[in-house]
């Protein structure tokens, strides 16, 4: 299996933190070709192929901690014995077969093909899993670190008030109020998100103002985008409910498709 990464345009700010910057493109236009910066086939450990770890691609593909692909069968007696997780969240997607699982919180069950398991291990948990049935077992698991808030400058401080911020999120010099951020959302410097729901993998560019919005997964807001402050302008570009909630999906040409790692299957 080959795994390729294509970086977004980025601007280093202090040698460690990077704000993402995207640009609008006309509907139907083709993006310019981007260079492949690295390739990997991962590191095989039994049935598990570790494609991303903190020591390699994890440095470029934050907020990933690990990305593992597993491919085995019952005959191979695939089993992940009891092992701990702490301070992060894992998402396991089963593409084929069945996996039986249990953990120290008392949860147990059988995950079918197409199933998704979300485990939040902020306070620590032990769990295990084993293949079931008489066919192959394939899937992948990625792990997110805790949410991160960066920059403590006077006019540039990452904050979230009266909000739910999921694992893998980075509030980088922006402000979030009365909102829900799903896993792997980034809010960049000088931006404001208020009374909104952002689904997974949303990136909010610099100097954006977002209010009373529902933003679909994988939407990237270009720098300076304003939504939720002019109802008539919003109706001309998006769907606005009778109660004034603006719904933004990837169908709108204002947004550029994600240019970081593409996932194996939709969630």
C-alpha cells in the first residue's frame, strides 16, 4: 500500500505553529498540480501497518498521532491484547469482517463491517480486540491528541468559551464561543466562531467571522470569509433556514477541497 501526502499552503509563525491559508477558486476549475513531498508504505508489525507516527509523517500531518491500517484473518488469530490509551481519542473504522472488543469502562460488543468506534481516553482506559467470523478483517484506526489552544498575545489568543471542543482540534489564535467543534477542526488567527456547529476536518482561515452556522465536514473557509452577518448575501451563496441558520456544504464553489491526506473511506 502506498500513502502519499500533499501539503496545504502554510505560513510558519514561530517555527512550530502553522496557520493554514486557502484561496477561493471558480466553480468547476481545476486546481494546479501540487508536488508530492513524501511517500511511504508504512512499517509492518504483524497484521498492522503503521502509516503515520509522531516521529515521521505525524510532524507534517498534525493532529494525527498514529494512523494504522490492519489486514488479517481469523486463521491468523489477529488479536490486540489488553493495552492502555491515555490523553487522546481513537477512531476505528472496520472495512471488512467483524471484531469483538471490550474495555475497562465495561463496554463490550461486536463491531460489524462498516462500523465506526469512537473511544475517548482522556482519563485513561485499557481495551482489547480480536477477529471474529471466518473471513478477512480489514480496517484502520487513527488517533487524535487532546485539543490545543495556542498563542497568548494581546490580540491573538486561542480561546473557547461555553463550547465543546473535540480531540484533534487546534484553536490557533482564534476565538470560539457557544459552539461545537467536531474532531480535527482548526480555527486560525484573528477568526471568530460564534453559535455554530463545525463538523470534522473543517479549517477556518485567518480573519474569518462565522456566526449561527452549520458547516459540513472537510469545508475549508478561505481567509476573510464572513458568514452569518448578512442574511441576503448568505442566501445568495448558501442555504439559510427560516430561523436564520446558515448551512454550508462542500458544494459551494467558494471553498477549496481539502489538500491534506485523503482518508480511506468516508466517515
